[in-house]
C-alpha cells in the first residue's frame, strides 16, 4: 500500500482523491491546501483523511508519494528539496493531465449517451491522442491527435484490429480484466515514445462496451531528459576528476564568488569549503592580488603568478584561466602549486643529478676513438693502468678527453662495481672543497662523510688537480701515503681504500719550480703518467671522431645527417683545434644546426667560422676589399675569446692567474669561458 500526500486540492486535487479511492494499492494519507474551504479539504474531512493547511506539517506523515497540483514552481522546488528521501514527487502537470483525462472521459461518456456527432467533435478537439475499440477488438474511433502520433490516416485504422495498428496494445487485456492502466509507457512502431492511460468502457449497469486509450507523445521530453541525464553524468564525472586530482583547484563564478574547491586545495591553503564557497575570490589570499578577479576583468589567462595563501601564508604559484561558454564569461578556474614542494622537488632533482654525475662512470674504452698511433699507445697504457692499483695522472690540453679516459679506466678496473666520484678541484673555494673532500665532523650527520670516504673501494677522479692549494695538496698526499682520511674538525684518522685518478692541463713541472705544486705529491701521482695528445697531433682520428659525433648529435637533434663532404673535411684537417676534441664536437654540432632539414651531408658552407690561432692574427682593420665584413659585436666577441684563450695558455690554464692578469674576477672568467664555449672549468 502506497501512502499519498496531495498538495493543493482544488478541482484537480479533488478529482485525484476520487480517482485514488478506486485504486486498491493507493491510500490517500493526507491533503494540504492553504485554503481552508478548498473542495478537496471538505471532501477529505468527509472521508476521514488528514488535512493540513501547510505542506510542511504534512511532510511529517509516513508518505510514499507526493502529488503537487498547485502548479506553483516554487512549491514544487521546495518540495523537491525538502521531501523525505524515500518519497516520490509527482509534478502538478501530470496531475493536471490525469484530471483532464478524467473530465474528458466523463464528457465522453455523456456525449456517447447523447449524440455520436457531438462525441466525435469533442474527442477530435482533445490535444492528446485517443483510440477506441469495440468488443471485437476493432477500432471504432480515432481522433486527429492520434493520427498525428501514429502517423496513420483515420480511414486506414477504423474497423481494423487494434493489434494490427499497435501490436503491443493492452486494450484487449483492459477489456478482459475491466481494470484501468494509468500512465503506462509504450514505444510505438514509428519510434515515438508515449504515455498512455487505458480504461474499459462500462455502462452504469455494468455492461462492457469496449475500451479506449488516451496517450501523449513524450518523445521530445524523453530525449530532453536523456540529454539532462547525460549532462548530469558528465558533471558528476568532472566533479569526481576535480575532487580526486592532486592539483589544487579553485573555481569562482562570473561575479568572483567561490563555487568549487577540491581536497588538494584545502591541503595547501588550510581553508575548508565553508570558508571559501559563497565567499569572494580574495578570501584565500594573505599576500598578493586575486588572479581570479584579474582573469574575470581581462578575460585572459594568467600563468606563474606568485602569492601567499591561507592562514599559514603558504607560498604558491597560480595559473588561472577564464571559463567561456559560447563566448559568455561564466567564471574562472585556477590551479595552485605549492612552491615549497616545487623547490623541494627541484632540490632533490639537483641532488639526484649530482649523485648520478659523480657516482657513475658512463664511458668505457670502446667509447674512445683511437685510430692514430699516438692514441692507440695511450689506450694501451691506460688499460695497463686500469688493471693495476696504481695512482694515475692524466695529462693533456683542455678538451683532449681526460675525463672520458678516467671513466674508462674505472670501468676496466676491478673497482667498476663500486662508486666513481668526480671532483673538480677548481670548481669551489678551498674551505668548501676541503669539507667536500674530507668531510666535516661539525656538519649534519648525513654530511659528515666526505667524498673520499664515499669513494671507498671505488675510484676518486681529481680533475684539475693543478689548481689545488698547497694545504689541500698536503692532505691529498696524506691520503695517498696512509690510505687514511681525517675529517675537518677532527684528529681521528679513518681508513679508506680508494684509487685516485688525477688529471691536469697545467704544466706541473713549472708549477713545482714556482713552488705552487708540491714535488712529493707530483712524484706520488706520476707513478703512471698518461699523456693524451692534442687533436692537432693525431689528425688520423679526425674523420672517425666526426662520424662518431654525427651519430651522437643526430640522436640528440632528431636529424639524419650521413657524413661530411671532402671539402669540409679538408678545411677541418688544416685547422689546429686549440679546443681539441671538445671544440670539434662543438663545430660539428653548430654545422648540423645550420643545415636544412633535407640536407644530409655537412658541406663547407655549414661550418662555423674557425677561430684564429692568436688574437694578434685577427686583423680587424683590413680594408673591406681584403676581408669579409663582420659585425662589430661578433668581432669584439672573437677578440675577447682569443685573448682569454691565449692568456689561459700562457698561464698553463691556471685560472686564478688568468683572471688576475686580465683584471677580472674568477667568477667573471668562468662566465666568459662558458660564453665562448671554452668550457666552464676548462678540463681535459
């Protein structure tokens, strides 16, 4: 039994009371109407049905179905929002249709009793479709609305079996059971969806005359409902995505009032929904301007705006964009990034990169191009050194490949499964370098171990060892002789088993004469000196090196360069390469970049301008007829590059001396070396 509450009991509501009385499965529990003298109120009192002047009071009753017949939209919306969850709400339009149908049925019977012509006129005037059958189940009447719904002519339906017109018709069943079927859904053969009410035709004396159906085309309503359902599903899906997103999201309407946030937003700002939803867009800002308001004002997106949000004044980065629907501004959406988290991740990434760079020996002897007799001999020496636990000193000009050789020696040795740590002795000041190498007992626990300890059982590559201070030279010598390390701030030696590979482009013999390098350390390092020849002395390696760099740079640049043309190779062969192999790689890289996408061979025109041997040869004041014109800035840059390189060469690549002689800071020297591709630290 379903308990029903009827809200609004005027004529329509009164008719529903009478209708529901005839249905065994329905019990009219209560009625509500603000008019105390409404006909339905009086009828309900006669039938001992509870009456209320306010539907709010009636909602406390045990109600399964609420029928709203007032037709007032606010009443329907209020009932929809506050009705019990288990109750079904039926709108007044449905009640109105039922009321009309009942009235029409009564009119129909009256007209049938009086006059057939009047009956047909009345039924044809009904907006809903109507079809009537007799006892033989053939159609006796069809109105104009039914013709339109069924897409059939009246003449083609009259006196035809109802099943031939509507195969799924229940009118024969209604005639047999003499029971009404109210508001049944049916899809017709033409695809239309209808709501139909089927009623048997019975006289007052109980004689069965036939049955009739009144139906309404609801195809458009159903399609609209499906669209609304789809939109609702999309909305639910989007809300689920936003709520589960790890990105902090904030949405405001066109007036800058908050309408949506997600849990990630609360985690960053510390603000909950009740503190943001319905509040101005500036609510969450502790320092800075609202990007939502800026977007709403300019209708343009904003990226990378920094501000502080929430009570804890969290540093954030904000990206915001307008929400436009068919060109109409509907609001703004912002994504908030926690800067502290970004900075932490960046720091961790830098640490990871540093660890990978320092602890991984990436190259083997197979990666070293050696076709010349000079380089072949060097490789043989290096392979011998790799198999012995002797200290190795790699010597050679900048760019010859000393670090590459150090990697290969480690990977060929029995220490290859342990750490390979690279330290650039010229990259930091003495105090920082000492703590980094030897450790510091006064530092945090995780930073007390130095790089020498980290390299235990592995290899320590000391690049640019010629730039070490005499104090640090003495400490390195102690490690080599004692196989022990003493941390900064301590007197206790700690045992270490580390193999040192040193490299330098400095003339150590001259440095010893000038008392800038310890003689005992020099001899200790020089147990197995390996000299790597400059590229100008091993031109046989030039073509294989170029082929190697073409393959490497093709992968990096996404190009398909095949080779180098003979004229271009001849030009490079006549060049002395002051920057050695590193300079060659730079030249090939610049040549590939200057090539067209469809060009496959490096031609002479692709090569960049090769630098002079000395800046004295760079004649910037020749007549235009004797020299190709060159922009002033390019000429100044070339002059600066040549001057720095020559000064470095004269000072055996000791950068402190070079900076002092050029009257610039060591930091500025590093900057200019990087600018001119001389290598930030000028290493082997």
